[in-house]
């Protein structure tokens, strides 16, 4: 039997996408710049607003939206207030 040289690769193969997404639930979040056009998809029931506005979404580890803000700083402040660990997603 051969050992995988990359332990992260073998871990990601061992976990289902659903289990992997739940690893950071409630503890890990990330920011993503969105437009007001994306907003209704991420936040169903959002009131109408001007098209093409640049906004920032704070998303949980599982990709579920937590908050939307008009500035990156405001979204980060919300993450800090709720004690979320911010991670970089590439």
C-alpha cells in the first residue's frame, strides 16, 4: 500500500462535500464581493435595489449567506462581532 504524499488530499477524498462544508459551521466565514444583481439569489426576499451596485457578502463555511454590507470593512466588523474566524478562499 502506498501513502499519499499530501495528507490534505487524502482527507478531502475521505470527506463528503456535505461533511466538509460543516467543519467550520458557525466558526469560519469568508467574504465575497457581489453585485446587487447577485443579492436576490443569495438572500431570497431581498427588496428591490439599483442594479450593478458593488456589495460585500459574509458567507459561512458552508456558503450560506450571513450578512451583506456596502463596504468590506462593515462586513469584516460583523465577522469580528460574531467571532467568526475569517479565511481566504481562492
